[in-house]
C-alpha cells in the first residue's frame, strides 16, 4: 500500500478484474493504473487516448472501465494529440482563466490604496526602480482594513512584488569618502612586495583579529551535530574567563600563519612583541641571514601609522635587536579588508571555530591550530600571558632619535626603520 503522499491507484472495474477469471489481464490492468497514477492530468488522457487508436485495442468504453477516465476525457486527449497539442500551455496542466478572480480584480481600489499606504514608508534609490518598505505586512493589512479592504498578508506580498517591492537586507556597497592617494598606495604596496620577495626577504601581513569572550558563550555559526551545544543565555563579560586578543602574522611566501593570543590590552607594545617572537622563531627557520623585513599593516589599531610607541618599539626591539631594515606599508583608512591576513588567515580561522563555543584559552589555541585550507595554509598559535599597559607616551625627543626614513610616496603610510647600532644576538 502506498504512503499518504502517493496518488490513489484506480481499481479496474472490468469483468476480468471484478470476477478474477483472468489473473494475467487483471495484473496488466493493475500495472497500467499504477503507471497512470504517476502521470499528471493531461498526460493521463493523452496516453489513454493513444491506446484506443490501434486496431484490436480496447474501446473508449472499455478503457473508461479500466482507467476510471470518462469517455469524453479519452476522446479529448485523442483529439488534442491529433491537433499537435496546439494552444496548450507546456508549463502548466490547465489553460489559464480558471479559478477565483484575483483580489485586485474583485476590489478595484485595492492597489491604489495599497500604494498610497506604502508610499510614505518607502525607501530606495531614486535613480532606479529598487524600493523597500519600513513597515510590516500586518501593519499594511490593518491600514487597508481601515479603508474597507479585507485582504490577507500573502495577497499584499504578491501585490507589492508586482510593483517591484521585495524583502531586502542592507548591502555594503558604498566605500564612502576615499583618500585621494588610495589607489597609489595600493600600487606602491605591491611594488614593495615584489621588490622584497625578489630579493628573498620576508613579507608579513599583520593585524589583530576580533577580540573574543572566552567562556560558555554562543559562537556564531552552525556545525553538524545531533544535539546543539548548550551555552549561557547572556554573554556577560563578568562571566567570562577572559578576553582573547588574537594578533596574527601571515607569511605570504610560505602561506603560513602565526597567531599570538593575548589576554591583556591590544597595544602597540603587544603588537611589536609578537613580531619580535616571530623574528626569533619563524624568521630564523624560514629566512636565515636575511637583512630586511617588510610589514603590511592596517592604518589604525595597535599597529597604527600614527602610533609613536609602534615606531619606537620597531626601532629598538626589531631593527636594532636583529639588525633588520624594517619597511612598513600601511593600508589606507577603510581598506583593511584588502590586507592579506584578513582573507587568507582570519577568515579561515572564523570558519574553523564557527558554531563552537570558546570555553577556554586551550580551545582558542586548538581551533586556530586546526585551521587548514586546500591551498596548504598551516597555522601555529601561542598564548601570551604578559600584561600590557595602555596610555604610554613617547616624547618628541625619542621620536627625533629614531633612524626612520619616510618614503616619497605617501609618507604618512610608508616608512623604513634602519638599525642604529650593532644588533644584539638573536
């Protein structure tokens, strides 16, 4: 017996099936009706109409008993086939025009009043036909009822779509005000990349990923599981173990990421100390005996182009300590998404721990280390336990003592820091 969703199979009413005198014929009729049950309405009448055309086949009367179709329906199917199905729609079972008239035809003033109601609540682009509403369908339904129009929300939705209204989310498309040197800076960063890579010198992309609350909190995203993870109802910082501050360094040549997870403030000193840790480990392993380092960074944050602490610590802790000539290129304001680390490392980490609560710092490190891509990305993660103070000032005298050279192209974003003295052992 078929399921409830399957079409009913007609029980043949011919003498052979009713009396059971001819089992073979009865079996054939059952199979025919089973086949017809899987066809739609016009397909059934067309198929049965072809059965009566061949000499020796059952008559229309017999086919009506076998299949349950009316004799007129069988003749109609035969005639439609003879006419080449002319005038019949191919994308629907019946001709148009049947059924109840649409609401706008029954109520002549419905569309006019609907557009009058939604007009004050309409937003959109005045130079195109794109429009959207700032009110709900139920609100529109209530206002139409006040004007004696009884109509359901699905009908309102259909009429709105007819006039090019749609449900739309905000789309981030406008870049806003752009710096006049924006394009030139992108070209210059690329020039510096090519120059350093051709010389075999490391190029790293640095940035701080979004800070994460560590505890039994919801993490956006979904994972395959039989039962969802149970997390706290509220994400109160007071209930957290701490804040994870992931500072990433992405090595472009080796497609390798290194993330230092801090527990304190995201300061310039924290950023430079992580670059120092990278120089003491990754640089010596993959770039021994190099004398230059290029850093691509955002325009703001802990590695801001305006931060004095950032520049002073790069001088003292990186350039002087390792004897490296450090070239720093900052992306223009509002262009951080073009930094390599954003779409080559941080986005993949977010995919790895999506839907997984970060209940401990060990979990944070675990998910970061598990991040991989088909292009061969590998990631290392380390916990930083030092505490970093905010509000540190650098005097003008200290800045004047730096061995820093600002480039001719966009000097506010591009500069080179050279070692001042004999470097300490790395």
